[in-house]
C-alpha cells in the first residue's frame, strides 16, 4: 500500500501530520509514503485535490482506494489503514 500525502509548508495541519506519518513509517514497514507539496509539485494536479489540506490518498497497485481530507490524528489514519486492509 502507498499513502500519498499532499500538503504545504504554510499548512499547520500538514506539519502536525508529518509526525503522524513518521510514526506510521516506523510501525508499518510495508507502507510506502510519498509526499507532494501542493504549491510546487506539478504531479498534484493528477490527484484532483481541492483547496483543503492536507490530503492523504491511499493507493493499492496505483489505484486510489481511499482518501482522508484535513488534519487527522494518528489513530484516525491507523483506523483507515485497518479498514481498507480488511476490504
């Protein structure tokens, strides 16, 4: 599974999310986390992201399977990982 994080340097929720993603990297070695900057990475356009940041896009085999929008706690992210892993 991949998690695509779209954030920005000016986004407080994105900075908080960085700590949660660091914990996920430490506890889930099989999850790849890819980060894009909303303002600087042109690839962001292909994900059709609106104006609310941060955005986490959960992908499996390059297919989007879920999306979380806005600041999320570590527990909320883990719950989503577990939910989509059981589908």
